[in-house]
C-alpha cells in the first residue's frame, strides 16, 4: 500500500512539473535592451508636492517641490517587442544638487505602462518602475541627461540600468534600458 501511495504521488509530481514547464517563460541572463520614446509635457501633478499622482511609484516627492513629466503617446521597441508606452515621472526640484533650481541634477521616480503588440508571442501589458537622476545640460541648447535604473513588475520580470535624454524646449524624451528580463508577456 505504501509503495502505491509513493508511486501515485511521484506520478502526480511529474505531471505537475510537466505542466509548469509548458507554461514557463524564458529568463535571459544576458543583458538585452529596449527603448522608450515620446514627447513629455511638464505639469504640476496632483500628487505630493506636485508629483505625478495617478501611479503610486511616481507619487514621490520628499522635498514637497516637484514637477510631473508625462506622456501617453510613446513607443517601446527592442528585445521586449514593440508597442505603445505611457510615462509619468516626478522630478524632485528641491532635493537636487542646487536646491530649488531647475539647474544641476534632480532625483526622478517614474512609472512606464507598456502595451506590447508585436510579435504575437509577446503580446501583453506591463509596468516598468524607473528611478534615477536628470542632470540639466550646461548650455541651454543641449538635452538633459537621464541616468538610473529600472525594475519590472508585471508581464515580464527583470531589472537593470537606464539612460537617455530629454529636451527641455521640445519635450522629446528617449530612454534606453538594458538588463536581463523574462519574455514573453503571457
């Protein structure tokens, strides 16, 4: 009797393991990259101290003097696939290297909502949390530099580094993320 119970349990465990493998996603241990682009609008958000308010991670403003950079017409391309992106990023003005100024460097906290539409095996939605620093260009005509990191919370798992630029006069925004993450969105 004992052997039958052990045998039944072993067969059930193998069947369950096979089902998990059929549903498994691929985790890439080598770094892969994807890019988010769009045109940002700077607004005073309804969150803490002017931070972006509709997404919890972006609603951070330790100094209580923040601005919200937002866009909904962005794109995502690269190793995750291609599709649309919406960004809300709070810029903390008073916790920068020059307090109360839009010069120098300032902390940022943001959320990127993405919808992957191609390829078909990766279709889905996800959220990317970003944090870092935006450093304003020394001369007025150049873009501001963004450096930081990211982690994903839905659709795919991963984290890594991000860098990019934002043009203060046009709002043109581009961020490239690089790190290991799972695919596809299921």
